[in-house]
C-alpha cells in the first residue's frame, strides 16, 4: 500500500487545517501551537505526542521531523479589517518564522493561509521577494483569494492562500461549487445543510463540569460536539431587537427606539451588525465572537414574518458555528466557552483545507 504523505501544521490552532488534511489523505507528524487551550483541543483529536505547545520562535528545526507538506496560518490580527491594520504589529512578522521552518525542513510543498488583506500588505511583497531571490527561491509560488463557499463550505469566507512547490508549479485548486451551479460545479452549501434539526432552544448555557490534564496542567474538557449547543441569557431589550430582524436583515431593520445612539448616529457601514442568517445561503464569515449578534450576522436563521412564535431569537451556538466551519461531528474540544469560540472562529474551514489537501495529493502522487 502506498504510504500516505505527511504534513506539519505550524500555528496549528485547534486543528482545522490538520483535520482537512487528514480527510484528504495525509498523516500529521507535527503541530506547533502556543495557545494552551487550542493545543489541548488539537491533542484531544490528533494526539499529544506530536504537538509542541510553544511559541514558534522557540522551535529548533534540528529537532523536527521532515514532512512532505508544511502548512500554517500565521496570526492575522495585524492584517485583519478588525485588527487596526497596524503594519508594525509584531504578530505580522510571524510569517518570517514560518519561512524559517520551511527553509530548514525543505518540504516538497508549503501552504500559507491568511486573511484576505494579507495579499495587499508589504509583508506579502516581502514573502514574494523571498521566493524570487531569497531563502525559498527554489519554490515556485501560486497565490490568490479563495472563497470558502466555492469549495463546499457553507460560509462566504475569503482567505489568501499561497502554495509554494519545489516539485514543479502547483496552481491553486479549482472551485468545486458555485453560487450558480453548472454541469461541473455543484451549488453552494447553505446554512440549512449544516444546522437544521438542532434544538431551537439549547437546554443549557454552560459547558459540562469536566476537566482533563494535558501538557502538565488541568483544563476544561474534553467536550463532545453536542456539549457545545449552549445558549445565552440575553436581556429583554436584546430579545426585542432580535425579533425585529428578518433573514438577511440587520441593524437597519430596528425601529429608532431600539437603536442605541451609536447606531442612530452612524447611518452607513457595519451592515452585517445584528444580522440574521438565511437558511438557504451560506453564512458570512464566522469570527471569534459569533455568539454576540452586535458583532455580525450571527442570529439564527429561523424567522417567520407572520408568526412570532415561529422565530428563533438567539445567536448561533458554539456547535452551530463549529458545523458552519465543517468540523466533524466527533471532533472534541477543550477550554472555556470563550476559548473554544476563539478556536472555532480562528480555524481554517475543514472542507477548504480538505480541498487543498486533495489538490496537493495529485501532484505529490505524481
């Protein structure tokens, strides 16, 4: 039997990229993740023995295994629309550590994943220069913006993807889905396909009282996916606001008396704030605070225009967000509610990672 190709996941988070590569036929041999809760989630799913719970700057490449592919999404807060766009943010320089590992380990292929804005920043130009005449000049690069919905994810999440190869040019993977399907492209997946059938009213607002010892310390977990279907306790004013928002709507659907002053004084922009999802469309990007409707289009899609009793007036739960990120039903989780939400929102959608992995396999298998 042909040996499965191997993958190293730098900035591994909770393992969204690794999960997709495992589904795509790869064996993970190493992951690096400094955040202890995220590293614990990774360990619960893929094993504790091959994950380094440390900062990538402290990693000595001489001690690392070799792999066919190195993947990673350096932290993106400095590039993000929500991160202040600080060019000097030290987190922006972590891609240099990623290149250091690639230079030393010499994988056949590497993949960089980051926010859409990364492709227009000076750091990205520096990355291209490293490929032209610097430390990775023997790698041929392909890059572009991929829309997750075009690869089977029920989410309109746009990400910069860079593929570097020293086994010949590897283009970006072709879409498998489209908003308007064709003979070769399936229709976009939608919110209904991911969260329909889950209880409209979560039976609890808390995670189970459970702990696990990982990396020498005790952390909340390990939790099953069903444990993540947790609600909140919104105030009456919030419930009144939720009740006014139809599918696809947002803060502009609120009557003046329910608008806070900051919204009344801002007649344009932030159109997805206090938004409600649509059953038959992909969601917008699932971020780390999906449990707060004031942060984006995160209200449950069920809303009947004529029957107030047939409305689900709450934000999506952690489980629903994880499903929209395409985490498998048997995926396990560690951390507090806020820590797990960060893990879900920061992850690479599993189906997007799988599509990239399957694409790379065709080149690695020759």
